[in-house]
C-alpha cells in the first residue's frame, strides 16, 4: 500500500474541491498526552490544527501537551472515525470516551487498513503540528537500520514515583526511583527493573535457591497503568529537539 504522505495539510487544497467534496472531507486523528502514557485518543475534525489547539488551550498540566501521533485526511471522515472506534472496541476505556488502551502500532495498523482502498487519502505526519504546540523545532529522526534509542523510564514518560505491578501478581509492586530504569523493589532494595523482575519472579514462584536468579527483561514483567512496559510506545515529543 502506498499513501501520499505530507508534513502539514494545506487548506488551499480544498479550494480545488466543490462544496459537496469539502463537506465530506476531513481528518481522523490519533493523539496522546504525556500524562496518560499507553492511552491514545482517536477522533475526527474538519480542522486539525484548530482541534489540537483546543486540546492544549485549557486544563493541560505544564510540560504535558496533547500531541499528534498521525492523522489521515480523507473522504467520509465521520464514517471513518466510527470504523476506527469499532475496530478498536475491545481496547476502549469507556463507551462514552474516545480513549483507547492500545499501542502505537495497533492503532497505526487500523488506520492503514482504513485507507487501503483510498488512493486519495493523505497521511499526515506529526512533526510540524507538534512543533507549534511545544515551541520546539521539529526534526524527523533518522536512525541506522536495527538501532533505536535507549528505552528508559524517561523515554517512555514513566515518572519517578510511578508504581509498576508484576504481571503475574499485581500485589507485587515496585516504585520508580529515577529515569534510568531503577526501582525500589517490594523486597525493600533498590534494583534495576530487570533485577526486580528476577526478585519478584523467584519470590512469587517460591523457587529453591539453585533455581533462582535466571535473567529476565524487566520490561516484559511489569505493567504501568495496566499496560506491559514493553508495549508502551515512547511519546511523540521525545522525537522533537
């Protein structure tokens, strides 16, 4: 599938449409806020820039703006929103809300399916829109194939003081103590998240000493706000400089 991809929608393109075409065209979008990692808002609008401004004008904690993940400009956008909501219904936080407990890739894949047969759909990149909101210059991050930034608590927007629950027993809780994957384990000691995973696993399964200490990836064993840490997508604003 090939989608037309642009950094920012130019409203002057609408001038080329007749009134009926303009009425039926609009945006479906995916947004996230640093205050609610793991949750994605999916909605529709005629004016994407104005809608983003609305979200950020009132009631937004300082340093935690609502940012664009991506959007698609297409025909029958209101119907498209309903299709998106239905496709992600099992991940919906509330029937009256547009928030979904889903990963970036899960949502993006649904958006791509939606536009599969629409050769006129425009895929909107987030950088320029988010730069206006944050006041930071935008930059499309280029990385070598097979590389990625260090996935630490800061990159995933998991704050110091956050409580992470062991996936096999939510009563086993560790507390984030810095930005670099260190936690206060339920055993009372400061550990890396991976070391805490070993500690909690060995305790929960009551392993004998000779079976304890097997390496475990902490991101695969703890949840934040009900989402496995390994499934949390880094916030868009971590890609801005």
